[in-house]
C-alpha cells in the first residue's frame, strides 16, 4: 500500500477517487456503514503522502469526487425522461455536481494542512474543517445536503443520536471516530493513543445508551391511507395515460374501510387548483367523509406553484401549502427567461423562470389528526427548514414524485432522509410517493408500513403519536456548530509552542 503513496500523482488520485466511490456504499440502498468508516479510517494514512496544502486539496477533492459521483449517480435519471431534450446534459450534470460538491472537501483538506502544525493536529483540524464543509454544503447556494455522512447510519442504533445532535453532529462524530482510529493504526503512542481512542469509546457508549433508552411509541388510533398510482415520469403527463393513473387513485380512495386521512402524491391531481372544482368534488365523493391531502399545481396570474391542498371531511378546501424550497434547474432556472433562449429549462418547469417559491414552512391544521408540516419532495432533505416552522407539528406529511429519481438508489436515499427527519423531530412522518416508496415512519425513524418501489396500490397505516420534543428540535444545528467551534479552539490551543509534543 505504501508503494501507491510513493507512486505518480495520477495513480494516487485514482486510488483516492476509487476509495471515495467505495465509501458511498454506506448510503442507501446498500447501508454498509462500516465500509464508509473503513475508508475514512484510511484518510490519516493518505495524508502522510501530502507535503503541501495544494496536494491536500487534491486529495480531498478526489475523495469527494468518488464519493459524490457514486452516491449521486441517480442524478442522471431525470435527464432520460425526455431524452431528446435533456439527455445531452446528463454527463455534465453528474460531473459538475460531484466535482462541485467535492470542492467543499478539497477546501477542508487544504485548510487542515495549511494551518495544522503537525500530522496529529492536522487530522484533528481536518475533523473540524470537513465537518464545517458539510455544514456549508447544507446551506450555501440554497444547500444540497444529500449524501451527508450521517445518512450512513439510518437503520442502525446510531441513528438515535440524530434526536440529540442532528445530522451535522452525527457527521462530526463519524469523522472523529474514523480519523482517531486511523491515527492509532498508523502510529500509536501511549498518551496520544488514549486521546485518539476516547472519541471512539464515547461514541460507542452513546450509541448503546441511545438504543437502550429509546422511548416507547404509541398509536393515535387514526388511520391514514397512502395512495401510490405508480405513474412513470415519461407517462405521467401523457394525455393517453393520465386518465389511467387518475382513475387508479379514485379507486384506491373509494376502497373500504374508510380511513381518517387519504394522501395523494406530489402533483397527483391532473388539473389546476383554481379550475379543478369538478375534479376535487369527485375525489371528495370517492373519499366519502374522509379528509384528503392532495398534491396539485396552482397559479396566480403568471406565477405557478407546486402545492398541496387539504380537503376536510366535507370536501371543502381547508388549507393550501406552496412548496418554498425549490429544486435549482429542476423547478426553476436562475435567469430562466434568458437561459430559455438557449434551450435550457427546468425539468418540471413549463418555461422560463419555472415555479415560484411559497412563503416558507407553514403548518396546516388537519382536524382531529392535529397540525401537519407539509413537505413537498425535496423539502424533506433540509432539517433546518423543518426547525424553521412557527410551531411544532404533530406529524410531518411528505408528498413526493420520486419517479424523477429512477428505480435504483435515489428513491431509497430520499426515504432514508425522511426517516432522519422523523428521528430528529421526534414526530411521525407519512409520505405518499408517486412510484414509491410510500411509507408510514414512526418518531424513531422506523418504517411501520410501506408500499414498495414500482407498485400501484395503497397502504393503510395507523398514525403514531409524537414523542416529546427532542434536543435537536429545540436547538437545531446550534449545538453541533458550538461543538465544532469548541473543538476547533481546542485544536488551535494544542498547537501553541508550549503544548506541542505533550
């Protein structure tokens, strides 16, 4: 292995890209978290070959490139829904997205080498800078935290820590234990070894304690029906196929016994809200006294919105929510009217600027079920948006069209992030997905009922009761950010001349 570190630059970078791609096996649908940890454990060894900050930048960028290229491979799927219009963009999209996100990692490695005075302190500084880079990735340019390091833990006992420290805190712990273990393996020393091993021990105890103290989850007695029409994206708006998908949803809605709430996916109603009275009346008649949450489009003058409408038990419109966190180059294009002249449009946009953004995270009262915080598709990726709501909801309600994401990793990664939001807030999350996976998720992130990918049908599930507010629900990302600042100060203090070598 050491020969590889002494080889030509192209060989070292190729190895690093490969290791990054392997690390992405920790993400859904594989869930091999231990693979990600092994790769991260090798980072201190890789850093021994670096002699300058620019080399460190190349190492971090190559590692990130492999990780994001594999983890976000599903991003090419939307380009083949309308291949004549968009297929030519697919390789550019994957290259620019993975390469652009890798810049955050490259900058983190550069900073750690630039200001780290010794190999050990550089690695602890890299813990801080890489965690800060992941923070930045979630916020800068509207944010894109997909494939965050904390996502590898979904389905494991460690995921319970999301309720305490959130995704960025769990990512910090993940990097910390990996790099600490790597430092032990490449050069154990008595005093320093104990310092490096401490985070791993603390993490293990926290995981065990979190799993042992998981609170019991009870039911509300309310039944929710999640409708999944399974409309492939290339047929969803085809006039020859639209009636088939619409009638499926009507049939699923009319099925007995009646639930308390019926949920249709994102843009599942094939009419505009302001002209859709007859269609909504027919849907309400099929529901026969059950409330409904429906994904639908609406317009105000020249502005169009990706919305969810709530129909009460009498079939009356009792709430409307407009999606506010839109997908760049999906639902809108910056300088859209100008870009349209060059044939560049958002996938879901009709023309020009595309969809308009709603006012923000808003609760919708849903009768006896309580207050819901609607999330339309991509909005479930952003924990900070959920914390921005004016009050705590009784449950999260996601309507989504994951047909855009294909049938490989994308839908499963989206589901995993929905599970994270439930754990972080301590509230259940229901999701109706056009092609799947539709699911009821309890406040501990467990899927209690689901309908698999590529199936048409519906699933009835009891709505779990929320748990008391979690620490993360109360503090948001402030706790993880404070921990990062304190750790950074501790690393800086350890580099003072009087402290080095102790």
